[in-house]
C-alpha cells in the first residue's frame, strides 16, 4: 500500500512540474506588460 501511495505522489509531483515548466519556461521576465493597446478600427492600415 505504501508503494502505491509513493508512486501516486511521484506522479503528482511530475504533473505539477510539467505544468509549471510549460507556464513559465518561455518568459524571461514573467508576465508580459499590458502596455500595448489594440489597434483602433477608425485608423486605416499603414500600407494604404
């Protein structure tokens, strides 16, 4: 019984590590800033 609990704990730790790795591995500074605003619908595109 103890071996089953140990394996379940190991699987849970691996799952938590995979989730943490996929959330934070690609970002140097954490979350990106919200400084960029979406383009306005009233302004024409720059190339025309």
